C-alpha cells in the first residue's frame, strides 16, 4: 500500500470540517445558534462545529496533551487564520467533553456515507508538516514522515 502524501494543513482542516458537516447532516444533527447539543444560555462565542473539528484534528494529528495542542494552535498561523476565535485550553477541554456523545453518532454516519469505510478514523496517521513546528515528536503523527516539499501557507 502506497502511503498517502502529506496534506497541506489548510486542506486537512477543510477535509475534516466538510466530513464532519456531512456526517452531522446525515445523522440529522442541526446546529442551533452555534450549539450541536441543546443547552441553556446564549449562543457560544465559538461554534460547537469548530470545537468538534478541532477535537478531531487533535486526535488525527496525535496530540496527546491538550496543552501541547493549544500551544500549537496559538503558534500556527494557518490555524489562527482558519479559527480566529479560540477558547482557552480549559474551556476547550470542557466543550470537547460536552460534545463527546456525538462522536459515536458521527462515526456511524461517516461509515454509512463512505459505504463502510470512513474517510478517516482516530487511528489514521495524518501527516502534516506544519504540525511538527510546535509539538514534541512523540505527540505528532507527522513526526514519522519524511519532510515533504510543502509550502506552508
């Protein structure tokens, strides 16, 4: 099996966000005022779909530490441009925990959409050259890949 060439970070984020959006629609989950799970209070400053996308990216890029992931987010210009509003680490972790029940429903939806084979899973190594810049080698899936010739955006 030929390894998949590394994706530019912006393409990876776009693919994850689109796959999640398709899975949410397939599972019949609608976003109401930035919330995927009904709860009290005003609309969140950061949409639940963005938190869900970041949580999946954290797993795909194999960041084991919330702290390392949040430091990487702050240091990564592409991520800052794609996600201009970010939560502090603790609030991000709380929202990710709140959204965890959706993961099973979304995994089932992704499998249905992809005829039994989701486009990615939490165990899919996803090389991204730009993930190496801040994360320790053991915390990033991209560390095992040779440096690709990617122009970072």
